[in-house]
């Protein structure tokens, strides 16, 4: 598999962020700042993909709820009493 060409970017970091990168390199966890940034971007991409999946799931759940019929008003206290009674009946 052919590697993609690398592109050089300039980024600005706080002193604390820069020190953490340097510490990670000195600790042997990473070979370079670039390696850390690429790892961080992979994690960010995974998080964004997960967010998109979660949003899609919520959209489907909303559509299912809207298609399930007219809403029915319930008394919250009565609803909880019924749940507790069902639980007691099950043991």
C-alpha cells in the first residue's frame, strides 16, 4: 500500500500543550510531535464517526416515536406506582 504524501502545517499550542507533547516524546510513547498529532486526529475522526452514528440513531428513534401514534398524557406519580407494583408482582 502506497503511503499518502505528507503535508506540513503550522499549528499553535499553549506552553502546557507543547510541554505535554515533549514529555510524551521523552517518555518514549511517541517518536515525534507529528506522530502525536496524527494519533490525536485519528481519535478525533473516530469520535466524529461515533457522533454521526449516534445522531442517526436518535433521528431513527425520533421518527419511530413520531410514527407510534398520538401521545397520551400520564400522571408521573401514577406511572411510577404502576411500575413499582409490576416489579413487586414479578418478585
